[in-house]
C-alpha cells in the first residue's frame, strides 16, 4: 500500500511577514506601550509629569493594584483567572483597620494577620477549582460576592478610620506607625514611600520564584499543558491550590497599604481592582490561555496603567473616558497576542 504524503501549505511572503510583525509586537507590546505613554506625558505636561513627587505619588496610588496583578499573573500562568482579588484586598483593608482601631495592634502584627486572611480565602478558591472542579472564573466570582458580603457585615456598612487618636488628642503610637504603610507624606526613613518599595520587592521576589525555582517551572508547565505536566510527575492540584493561595495572600498584603493610603477601610474598598490587576497582567504579555507571561511584563503593564491614569488626569480627561481608553488598550493587547489575526483578516478561517 502506497502512502501519499501531503505537502504543507505554502504561506504567502506577505502573510509570513505580517505574522512575524504581529508576533514581535505581541512580545514587546508592554515596552512599546510604556515608551508611548512616557512620550505622551512628556509632550503634553513636560516637567510637571517628570516631577519626582508626581511619579512617586502616581506609582504609590497604584501600588496596591500592582501587587494584586502579581498574584493574578500567577493564576493566569496556570490557565486560571482570579476575579476575587479586589474583594480580598477589601477584607484585608478592613481587617487591618479593625485590628488597629479595636485591638491597638502594632503594624508588624497587623500585616501577617491580613496576609493569613487573604491566603485563607485564596486557598478556598484553589480548593474549589482543583478539588471540586469548579471553573476558576465561577469559583472566584462567587468568592468575590461572599467576601464582599462578609466585609460589609463585619463593618456594619460603615468605614473604619485608621487615624486613631489617644486621650491627648494625638495619634496613638500604633496609628502613627501605621501611616508609613501608605499615607501620603509619610515615608520610611523620611525618604522611601513604602507602597512603591513593597510593590518592587513583591515583583522581585515572585520573579525569582518563577524563574529560579522548581515551583516556578511547574506553574508554567501546568499552564502550558496540564495533562502533560501531570504525566511528567507535576502535582497539578497542589500547584493550582498554591497559586490561588499566593494570590489571596498578596491581596491580604495589599490591604493595609490601601487602608493607610485612604486613612480608612471602606466596605467597598478594592471594588473593580481585579480589572486593573488583570489588565496589567495582559498588557504585560500574559496569555489568558496560560503558560505564557512574566512578572517583569506585569510590572511594566502596571506602570503603563499607572502612568496612563496620571497622564490622563494631568490632562483633565474625565474618569469615564479613562475607563474607555483603558478598556480599548486591553483589547489591543490581547489582539497583538494573536499572530493568526492577519490570516483571519484576509478571510481565512480561524484556527
């Protein structure tokens, strides 16, 4: 019996060039976007934009969402999604304010408690996804609602302030120390703005975890092909639960920063923050299909959203149009990750 081999389809030179161009744009989209935002900021506002105070305040305001983006990136790399991080930040923020207002705990005691609370809910997300086989989209959407409801219940739907005054009318030592976590005008060693430092340290630590450890390789393996990873000996269930737990822990870590920045914990704190976190990861090159993305890319994606907010604010663009522009940027970022787009535009079928 004679076997007839079929030659692979020959691609037109123009199509190949366009596919390579789209692939290059997709790989470098975050850095290209960052350069464009910087150029627009310098061109429209010059020294006002480049002012150190302006840039520090802008990054500090976005730092808590940047930390959420790091956790979300871990989940996305495994092919999942975490929509609950905004609510987990909210419960972390409320926990911090209550520990300060009702129990007068020191900041070094408050942060681990908030991280543990976030990690607990993150673990439940992972357990529901891995053990109960609930899609991560559904599981974390349900957790978003559950945690937001708990937040509102324990706070009686009222904000809890972090500016706690003592009998002498001055801030208590704990409240004074808590301001270092993010209250504008309060820096570590009179120089370093803590939210910026925390965001950078979190990025460095998780970049090293993903690139230098076996766990990091397993995260990429699970996102690339879960079945192949399982056959290779990777404990897919443990990796899945671990990334959701870490995502929740980071959301809890960001809670005190948000409470200190706002000088209070609001039951609605963190509302829609998950969208900014996912947007930062996607703009940074993370694929929602899993297995592709870096913390460095997410860091740049967060910087893009930070500076975009700042540039649009300095140019008096309304909040409504800022939402529209950010949404369109996310769409463009996703499109650039599809090298098959050119074939589709020329009338070919999508793979």
